C-alpha cells in the first residue's frame, strides 16, 4: 500500500503543508496580511476583494470559502484580520467556524480594536510568529492514502488536454481511489454532453439525479437567455485550437474524473462528509481560480491541474501540480509546469504510464516536495465564487 | 506517414496532433485504432479533426465513443470536420427561442 508523509492534525485530518494562514476578512485588511506574511517565516496570506456589501447568499458563499480555507488541514494555525466588526460575516464568525471544525489555534486581530494599523500589524505579527514556532515542532508521519483528498482541474485547454493531460489525470485519480483515497471532479458546465459517463458510475440513483439536475440547471440558464451556447462555449481560442462543440470540450474535461465510482455529489466549496473512497463530483463554476479555491475550501490537500497551453495557476495553501500533453507548452512554461505527458500522443508512453507519473508526483508533493510554483512563491489562484451583485 | 489520434474504436473522426496535414496527403491513425488510412480532402490544421468515414447530413459525429454534435451537411471521409459542418446538440437557447 502506498503511504505519504503528512502532518496529523488534532481532529485526525492530515495536512501536506504546515502553514500559518493570514486570513483577510475584508479587502481593507489585505495589505496587512500580505505584509505580515512577508515578514514571518512559515506563513502565507489569503486575500480577496469581498466580505462587504454583498447580498446574503453571496456573503454566505464568502464565509464558506474563507472558513473552508482555514479548515483545510494544510493550515496548522490561523490569524484572521478584519478592520471593523460588521454583522453578517465577522472575523469572530470565521474563527468560530474554523476552530469548531478543527480545534486548531485561531487568533483574531481587529484593526480598529487594536488601536489602528500599526498596533494591529504588530499584534498579527506576534500571533503569527508564535504559531509558526509552535508548528515547527511538528514532524511528518507516514499515513495511508485514505487521508488524501485530491482535487483535479483543467485550464487553458487545447486539443491535447482531452487526449493526453486529462485522461492521464483521470488515471492518477483512479490510482488514488484504488489505494483508499478520494478525488474531486468539479467544473459542472463541462459535464454537459457526457452526463451518462458520470451517472452510469453513480453509487446511488440519488447521486445520478443530482448530476443530471446540476447540468440541467446550468443548461436551463443558457436556454433561458435565448442565446446559442456556441457564442461562449467552447470559447473562441478553444475553437481555433480545434474544439468544435461543448460536448467535445466536456468529454475531454470529464476524462480527468477517471473511471472510479461516483460516491458523492457536493455543492460549491462543500466538504465531503463521508470517507468512502471514490470520486466526488462538485457543482461549481468553470472559472479556474474559483474552482480550485472551491476544492481547497472543501479540504483538498493537493491539486492536479491539467493544461494544454501551460499555466501558472497555483493556490496559496493547496500545492498545485501542473501537467501538459503539449510539448511546446512544456518548453515555454516549464518554470511552473511539472510534467510533460506529450509522449502519449507520439505513441512513446501509454496513458497508464502517464497516469503513474502524475500519481508519483502527487505522492512526492504530498510528502513535502515543493511544486515549481511554490518554489517561486507564485501563489496566484485564490478567488471566491460570486452568486450575487455588490450592493 | 502522418497520423491522427483516435480515442475510441467507434469514433468517425481523428485528431491531428502531430504536424499539420495538407490536402491530398494519405493519413494513418494512432491511439485506439492503428490500422486506418484516409486521404485528406482539405488542409487539417494542428488540433483539428478529419472524418475517417462518410457522415451523412444529420448523422452524429462521434469522438470518445459519444456524439459531439450533428453533421450540418454530408461529410466525406477525409473532410475537415469543424464548426462549418458540425453543430452542437446542447445548450441551444437559439432553438429554444425559435420553438417559443
């Protein structure tokens, strides 16, 4: 049985990183979080433009994303920074969500409450420094694959994505599940046209119905608009690349989900409650940064990101492994892309071998190997899904 | 001989994933089907699809073993298969609006 080396948290969850998270509650605390993260070892900041003037469902979504990011086992301790206590989603609400779910240390810094920016910066720095030193005493332990929740994503897709990068990612996902782990397939728009690939593997009729209903919900919005979906899906660059219809794009995308049983249906940023090994499908946006942030908030510790054109996408707390089936993209983008599986298309390696390469990289990264993007401190892909307007 | 990639045995299109293919060239196959040849009736750019068999107007164009859309016109083996001769069957708000 394959194992990986992770940090076992008090609630039994296992992190593949041991970050102190500087979590911004609002746009006005972003810079403070960034500054503290640049000054204190072992810290990372997560910032965003939301948390104020949002309609209720949107505010709930923001809270779910921020709390979920703090709950993710890759985070060992959290410092939440807010500028002013405002009902609806306070730093205290977030601290409550995170600490109740995990028991991990959480501190709150309120800029106004501390007597202004300078005092608040000092206080946040002190909390972060103390947490970082305490976390540095933790050691990695060998844990079974049942502790791993793998995220999968594709972005800047081209013709090679559906033929090499995505099916190889799907084989990696199957290998994780065969060893007792779990994986998430998101980007529900891109199940349109191949729902039966997912419903035929659903562990229960209820899950199959949820899959069909999820896609229908999205398709209804397109139908209600009176527009042909061809105006936006596939995108213009997809068509130049040779993708003809949404069905074709979907099939390539769903290949990342491999062939394992679908054992759960999740809402955006919703964490699986069960520990049953298998594939969990997530209703969620096609927007890349929102999609991967949604999977990080659901508890994914590692993400495999398949890309045709090459990519820089990397989540601040969830190591993001990039894979391409396009040799030219690998040549241009190897600063941030880990693996080249273009040999599949030249008949040099099998899809199974490419899947094993990705699986081996997942185990190495879960056990501490830095991704290329982590090494370059290029964590650029935190974004919160919007369901309403700013008011 | 240049080759196109075929995902499933039942597919009636292959994808150009090597060098671009010129009209008149004989093309072989790679992937799940390795014994087919077809003469290209048009230039097939990198990443684009070529018909491996005749596909009559209204019939399904198949890749990954499933329909990726319907033929808008009679497609001959060797034709370039793309948005000029295939239409999506899904998300067609334009058709829903016509029906209303």
